[in-house]
C-alpha cells in the first residue's frame, strides 16, 4: 500500500478583479490519486489580475519551504504561512 503524501500548489482564490493568493494542499500519491485536503488563503491582500495572486502565493510557498530546509521541520512551513497571514478556508471551492 502506498504511503499517503502531501503536495502543495500555489494559486488564487476569488473572482474577477478580486483575487487573493492561495495555497492548496493535496493528499495522496501517484498510485491513489490526489485529493484536495485543505486550502489556505491570504485574505488581507487582493489583486486585479489572477496571475499576480498566483505569483504572490508562489513566493510565499517557496519561502515557507526554505524555512523548512533551514529549520529541518515540517512545522516551519505551517508557521511561515501562518505568519504571512494565510488562513484555512472551510467549504472551499476548486475551479479548474
């Protein structure tokens, strides 16, 4: 049986002219498939263009994983994103 793993994807959350940086956590594996586990949104900043929100989320996620590498703990990722203002979204919607 394949071990469950997690992967993170930067993105945007919102609608036309009101995009917020977001980070989705997916749980699964190549064998079992990936399912959305949770979504984090930085709601204190909005962008007119979706790509700008995605770029912001990408930079924040890259920084969080740099912190993990420096500290040597998975908790560093969560702490970094929390310190940047990301909050979990309940009943999130994924648009592909």
